[in-house]
């Protein structure tokens, strides 16, 4: 992966002014009324803006439940005011929208939306079904120039060549209430968390891997911390692993240190069935340390659902995160407006506003909340240096599912 990223960086330094080429093909799979073969990041606005204004509108699909107010109250009005282009905003189920797009493409009809914001878990399917425009947007969009190049080209282990634009980055964390645990005393490693939990029974609140994403993320983070064998760790980034292979792996010796860790942790921790349950126990003082999502914690503190004394950290060996993005579909009826929209959503101020309102991190490398936020706002987030140095990629879904099922069947039930 490092070699891949280095090669990309070298290519960028030498080809920025040149026209883009199709991703994974000799031909573009979309045919707008402007010449893609002559389009560059330098002439992007000269070519795209007038055509986008002629189109005058676009339809934007959003798969989330939590980003609605951000889009309707802030980002979409800002785009409409900037360019005079009307956005038809629709929300719905991620999987249903992707299947609808695939069906439309197979039938030779226009795509239901012009820009899709969907889960990164669908990237492989979108590529296989050839419904994602094969444009290297990471090279083409002027506002993508400050993206982390690996994040801009790889999503969930799938190399898409920059066709899927990173919009939202999420991160699991450890939260702690400084009324009970000072910043100097908070455990900063997986082993130290276990020692603390044993000394303070019931005060470390752990979301079940089956009950919330933060619990699954903590499970993966423990694996990163406890599994040292190189061959065993190789499976953490094997995105070709099958369900059968994952089941064999979790029942083998590689994850024994993880299961031993949980055997000690579960009896002394408070295990909850959801992310909100964990944060609520920290809020009412029943717990002092817990597993969490950074953006959810940021939101809870901002709305007064967690006290302002709560802080977040990433343990020293790292914790997993991920993210979701946007793409231009094959069959878009307003491709110029869609490209302009994708560029607009990638810019610094929009990404900063998203972080300010939703606690949603960015793939941009030039955003530091300490420099732009109030002290109170910045304190609600993971420290910038920790986020930059300790964020880890999530493991393949078949592997994490098998790990989750093993814990539920063999460890959680055994203690009930």
C-alpha cells in the first residue's frame, strides 16, 4: 500500500497539468457534452462551470440519517448560492439505492440521481457493475489536491483510482470523564485499560461487538494491539478473504491473545448493547471510561448529553476508523453540475464546516480544528496529533463479522 501511495504521489507531481485518463479502462464510461480527454484540474472551472449552469440542477442522494440537517441547512444552500444550481435532495436506504442504480444502468435509462453519497462498503460492487463513472476525480477536482492520497484512492481495501470521493471520515475512540479519571491517569494502551478495568469493576463500559460499531472497532483495535505475528496480522488487510477463510482464521491460533484479553475484560467491564447506551452510562457517572465514536461523542457533548468534562483519545497502538464518500454515476443527466458539486463538497471550508457541525473528519490534510475552532469545540474531538498518527484502517468485513460472532458465541454467552 505504501508503494502504491508513493507511486501515486510521484504521478501527481508530474502529471497535474495533463488531461485525466479513464480509471481501469481505455475509454470513459460516461459521455457528457464536453471533452473529458481534454479536461484537467487547471481548466476544470473554465469548462465545467458554464455547462453546469446551463444544466441548472442536479439530484443528490444521501444514505445517512445524521447528515440531513448539515446538507439542508448548510452545505446545499451554500452550493446553490455559489453557483445558482438547484439541488434536489433525496435520502434513502444505501443498498436499495445502489440496486436501483444498477437496475437503471442495466436497462439503459438515466441514473436516478446525479451524485450519490453512499457507504464505502458498496465501492467494490459499484466498480464491478460499472455504474461508477471511471473518472479519476482525485486528480481532476481542483479541491481534491489536499486529500490524503491513499484515502482518496482506496476505500475499504478497494482501489478505485480516485473515482470515489472521500467525504466523511469516522474514527473509534476511548472516552473518559475527567471528573473521575484525569488526563494524566487515563490508560493509554489496551493492556493498561484492562488493568484499570480490573481495578475498577464496572467502570469501563464496552459496547458489544454485536451491538454497536464502536464495540466492533474496539475489538479490531485490541487485535491490532495484541496480535504480533506478521503472518497473522497479514489477514487484517486481506480484503479478498472469504467468509469460510475468516471463520477458519478466528478459530485458529492467531487470535488467541485477543480472546484471552476478552476473557479477562468481560467479567470486570460493563458490556452494553449500543453506542448510545455506553455514552449514557458515562454521562450519568455509572461509567468513567468507554468505547465510542468520535463524531457521536462530539455531538453528545455539544447537545449536553455528555458533560463537557468528557475527553477522547486513541490508544497508543491505534484504533480503527473508516469513512464514506460520493461518486458520479454512469447515466447522470447533469454530469457537469455533478462534477462541480463534488468539487464544492471537497473544499477546505466545506469540510471544516462538516467537522464543526457533525464532528465528521476529513480526508484533507490541511484541516486542524485547534486552529479554527473554539477551545471548547476542539476539546470535544480527539487531539489532532493522535488522530493523524494513530488512526488505523478497519479490517475486512468477513473477518470482523467472524470475530464478532466468535466473541458473542464463545465469550459473551459464557459469562451470562
